[in-house]
C-alpha cells in the first residue's frame, strides 16, 4: 500500500497539484487583504515598516536614479496614508538614508521592472509605488516562496526521502508556520526570500557533493553570497555544510579538492559570482554615505552576547518559534528518530546549527524583532528544520503516520487561528505573554479586538472606601444605551445624591479618587464589546474621561457573568466636583443587572 501511495504521489500532475494548491491558497489570502482582483477593497498596501526600507532601493535604482532618497518626501505627500516612508534615517548632512541590506531588492528586481512596464502601459503613475508595482511585488513573493518549496522538495529527495513525508512537510511549513504570514501580508520583508535562497544554496551544495560538478558549486556560491546580502545571519549555514558529507574525511578531501589546480578556474568564477550581490550592497552604501559599508546598522547591534534570549526565541510566549509555528515541534522527535536510525552526523549538524543560530539571533538588541507574528528571524532556516520532520514522517509506522497527519492538521488549525487573531488585533503584535496567550487561545471573537492594547486600571492596594456599593435599578433587558450615573450636561454632585439617599463620607481633598463599577453582563453575540466610560467635571468643564471596553471580560457568550472594572483617573478630590459614568453599546444591545458603583480614595505614595 505504501509503494502504491508513493507511485501515485510521484506523478508529475500530483507534484503540480501540490504547488498549484499552495499558490492558490497564498494568492487568495493576499488578494483578500490587498484587493488585487477587487478594486473596492484595495485600501491597504504591503509596503510598510521594514518592508518599506527593503523595497525603497528599487525605485531609487531604476526610476529616480539618485542616492539620497529625496523622492520619498514627494511619495509621502502623494500617498499620505501609507507606510511608504517608514524607517528611513537622516544623516548628519541631511540626506535620507536606509540601513537595510539590498538582497531583497536584488531578488525583486525583475518583478519591479515588470511592474514599471505595467504601470506605463496601463496609464498608472510610474512612480514606483502605484498599484501595479505592488501587484508585481506580490507576484514576486509568490514566485520566491514556491521557488523555496521547490528547492526544499529537491533537497529532501536527494536525501532519499519519499514523496509522502515531503508533501506533508511542505504543507505543514506553508500552512502551520509564520512563513505563511510573510507570504501574503508583510510582503517585502526579507524572510521568505531568505527561505528560498538558503534552500537553494543547500540544494546545490548537496548536488556538488553528490555529482562533483563545477556548475553546482558556482550556483551555490552565488546563492550563498546573495543570502548574506538578504540577511547577514544567513551566513550561519556555513556551520551545517560539513555535515552533508558522509564523514569528516570526505569533507576535508572535498575542501582540498576546491583548491586543487584543476578546480582553480571554477573557484575563481565562484568567487566572482559570490561577490556580485556584495558589490551591489557596497556600491549602494557608498552612494548613500560615501563609504563602502557592509554593516549599515551603525547604531544597532548584538548587545546581548553575554545574556542571550535563546529560550525566549524558541519557547517563549512573546515570540517563541515553537509556540507560534506549532508544526515545528515535530522537529524534536524527528531529531531523536534520526539519531536512533543512524543519521547521527546530520543530527549533530542540525543541533549545532540550531544552537548557534538561536544564540546569534537572540543576542540582537531587539531579540523579539519588533512587531511580528512569531519569531520571524528563524523563518530563514525553516528548510533546515524541515529535514528532521520529514525523516520522522518517513520512519513512522502506519499508526504513527495517521497521528502525524492529525497533528499536522491540528497545527494548521492552531496557526491559522493565530493569523486571524493577529489580523483582528486580538493577539498583540509585540507584547504577548503566557497569561494573554492562555486567555485568547483558539478564540476569534471580534469583541476581543484591541482589548489587550489598552491600559487596564487597577485600584492601588491601599485604598479607603468612601461610599458603600451604590446600587442602581437600571436592569434593562435588553439595553441599547444608558447613563448610569450623571451625564455630561447634567453631572450629579458627589456631595449630594438625594436620588440614592446616600452621601459621601468625609474625605481628604488631597487624596486621589478611584471608581469601581461591577455588574452582571449577558452577551448575546461574540461581536458585542460595549464601552464603560467615566467623565470627570469641574463645574461645567470636562476635565477628562477614561473608557474601557468590557465585552472581552466575560469569558462566555449566552450566559450571565459578573465583571468588575476599575478607574484610576489620577484626579484629586479637590480637582473635581462631579463624575459621570455611562455605558456605550453602539449598534449592539446587551443585558445587564445588579449594577453597582463604589468610590474610593487613595494616596499614591502609600
């Protein structure tokens, strides 16, 4: 049965179907986001943040033919609501400067030129940023991710792996890791291009080992040089290259052969093609700064050499690779299986490479690499991490093969939920942690949008209640909106509450005021997220207000749950004389009961 499945999967049309299906999935995702086939939904651009920096070299090279990026100012005025101008710096002489390496722009050059021709023929603005350029940027990304998968496919075949484990590994990488995110959303970022070029370098290195053909060595040299100009940390693949040989004696013999007189011509050409991407980088940096610089990140560096964040980038809940790319967890048992099945040399190589790359990447000053879904800097090496996963699937029995398929499907589901949470702003783009991850795990309710971005007030530990809980009879069912206590036009005096028959106790005018609101809430739909708003007045003047969304606090929909909300406005009693509390529900309706408000005073120095 296994042989029959292999023969079926080996058919050319099946291989085509695999790559066509992935292309369709990625293309559909990016089309939904950027509206390539639907002009009415075209309200976003893929050229933002770091991606804007990687991309900016292309219009600078081919359209504006300058070195100072002054055109960015005009582009910013022309497209004021975009991120095209993101992340440029200013030199001491006032010239604009981009710190990024040019490898990504080099990869995208053919697609930029096609986009330029398209813009001219279509009568669009040929300014480097109109939608034809963005469209072909997207096409270029799809090309490179498929190229990366193609290189990986051939690499795994040369490692004598069957079609089924290769198919499942590629599908898992494409749909259950954050490689998917950088294919369709943050497109000009460097990671997918690194993934493709690194996989290509490894493939042609293995081809050279197996076939001893100079052409393979030349292609390897070019791709290795290009990978370093996409992201210099890609040079770390040097540490795994020796482990593709059967033993260290074969590696030493091959290195000696490289410097053999018969190989000299190939070696010279290899050095030239290796240098081409580096030369582009040097000339570009010289045009910007007047210096031949390979390190353009002059004010940033690896500040954490002595205290790297290795565990955090692999298993941490802020950006951990294994947390936000769950399919890669199969790498761990895969290494064990390889070790037990006489693949120890490759195991040592992958372990050494993983430790070194994790150490270097986690030593960067911004070890979490800013706003991102997962540990984006490890995407470059997913082709290496795929090797033990494919070996694991290869060696699995029928029962464990079924388990691995189920685990892969579950991993795809979990990761796709991560993407939707990120896109809906449920998952924080930067400051995730375990308590929040646990709270939102597999939840996609739109009422959770943005709630973890806002500061949550918490009353200080040392507080003094100055009123008992003040109960209200506003138990409407359902409620569209309500003024709970006072209003902007008719605020209720804190010193005189005849409608409740209560008065505030004597208070210290120099103390600060705090408010706590509690109620039982019944949410009808997952989309409900009403806002509880407090406003603070002095006479008829509004001093300030504080609002908090409360729809995320109930954990369930369709049942009553008690919530409690604190407000700590940092106003002293003597600074205000009235407070208004109101519930803003928008178009939705909610039900609530047992509404209570209590006032406190506190000294922040206690």
